[in-house]
C-alpha cells in the first residue's frame, strides 16, 4: 500500500478550492495545506499566509512541513519558476517548469510553435512595433483579434469589429501600457468562428490523460454579451464534443503539442489546458494554458473518477497511461456569483447568507473564490466570490441543482448569469 502524503495547494481561488476538495477525497491525503487559500478553503485545509509570489517562502514551508506533493493553481507562480525552485530543493511539485509554461506566458511563442509544428490554429502576425502593427491591421478584413503577448489576467484579448477598434486595442497595449510589459508585443489574429471548448489533460512529459471536457462562459452578461471576465460559469460534459471529436482533438492538437514541447526542449509535465474552437474547417487551437482552468476545474474535478493524488504522482513519475479518465458523475454546472460591478469596479466586505443550509446537499458543492472570515460571518473579498456547482446525471439536472442553490445564497449586490449551461442544449 502506498504511503500517506502531506499536500500543499498554491493559490486562493475557486480552482484551488476544487483542487483541495478533490485531493482531500483521496485516502492518500494525510494532511492538506493551502497557501494562501481563502475562508472557504479554510474549512477543508490548513491555510498558511504565504503568497504565491514568495517562491522561497513556499519552498521553505514545504521543506519544514515535509510536504510530499505540491500542486500549483495559478499561472503566475509557474511563470516565475516555482516548479524549478522546488525541484532544485528536491521537492515534488505538479506543474510545468518555467520553460514549459512559456506556452501560456507568451501567446506569440505559443502561436509560432503551433505553426512551426503544423498544429491547426488561426492565421496570425506578431509585432513589437506599434506602427507595423497598425499598418498590418489596416490591411486585414475585420473582425480581428488583438492579444497582448504576456499574462494579462484574462483581460488581454480584444475582438475588434472594426479597424478603429483594433487600433484602439493596439495603442492601449503598446503605447498606453494597459497590460504593462505583457502588452509591449501583440499578436493580431484572424477571428475564428464556432463554439469553443476547453480540454484539460494531465501530462507526464510524454503521455496525456484526458479529463472530461468543459465549456466556459466568459462574457459578463447573459447571451454572451458584454466585456469578458475571468469566467462566469461553465458546464461539463460538452454535448457538441462527441467521443470521436474529442479523440480528434487529442490526435490533431493536444498530443502534437506535447510532442512539440518535447522537441523544443521544453517537456511538459502538469495540466495542459487547450482552448479549442470548432470551425467549419475543423478543430483549431485558440491558445493554451499551463494550469487547471478556472472555473472549469469546478465542474471537471467534481465529475472526475479516480484518485487525483495517485494521478498527479503518476504524472510526476512519468507513468501516466494515455487515454481518458472516467467520470463519476454524469454532469456538472458551475454558476459564478460575483460582486455587483465586476469586471469593473465593485465593493467587498458584503456579508454572505445562506451557505450553512447547503452544506449537507449531495448535489451541490460551493467553491469559494474570494471570501474572508470576520466576526460577523463570511464576507466577500473579490470580484468572483463563489462558484456554485450543481451535479446531476444530466446537464438539465445539474443546472437545476446549481440554480436551486444560488437562489438560497445572497449578499448585497450579488450578480450571476442566468443562462449557464443552457447553450449546451442548443448544440446538443
Ligand atoms: N477559464 C479560462 C482560464 O482558466 O483561463
């Protein structure tokens, strides 16, 4: 029998809560910590107030507490080299090296690599000079996609319906510095049309084990209107992605990307997240993330069969099989409850009601994205506050479970989309 482990999860949002929740389910988990975590995570893990940016502080903690497995949630510590820093000290950590995280941290490098290895993706051009970017944009038929090269917390992408909109986006990134250094170089891409789907897979440097597919709802308003957010909810499975199509995605995009990373001297270990689009010409890669998706993890992990601790260990040992992981639950839908005003300005410190009565509900899990404990009770502490995940045998059951729970929770100014998961019915 394998020994028990002390586990550390790095991060503080809904994705990290879902990771803690799933890892805690494993009989292998002896003790679980989260740095820095949040008030909801603190109900399941021991939270330690070390920020994700303090790589040596986190490694010191892992050494001192004899952590056997660290799992990294957000992209920033990966971009800064947390995996390299831990490995230099002989600590086991799940995630890509800094070199492999380039797949997410430079959109330009990602597209150039996809193109070099003949992996299907849209046409693009990369610029580090604003005049060149504007001249190119003027010659292209709109709509166009303008993307900051580096990390921009999900805000670096503009779909420009006209040249004037593209011009504004290019100048905002390259001249006004809207994304700091991340926007000094930009990608201009052809706009691809079709439904998007996220495929996450566990990677051991060579093999990929596919997790259930999911679909995100990024715009703030119902009907996919308004500005993009970090994600207002998601659902899994994705009816449009038949088993055949999912296998095609693995064969034409996901596995070739793994092979490309190895060929580029950046072997990929961690969660490989492919943002794909189903166009009239077939599946294409929009972009890759080097981590578990958020909020996608809040539907994918609750559906997942199998022991996540064993799976992550197998990935670190280069022992993942190829294939697809089984699902325990038929469907999951996550509705994000946000602070009024998000993704613009919003207030925090609002008392949250109604969570206690949901605790014993089998078909609902509430993941906390931004909550803090006060003497009065739990209060909001960010834009996306809670991810309310409903489970069921089918998507309609999961939708009912999620919205039934949302109706019981409240805080001043709470906002959520009313149509999460409904899109699945339109394409199914
Ligand atoms: N939901 C998109 C992401 O995780 O980046």
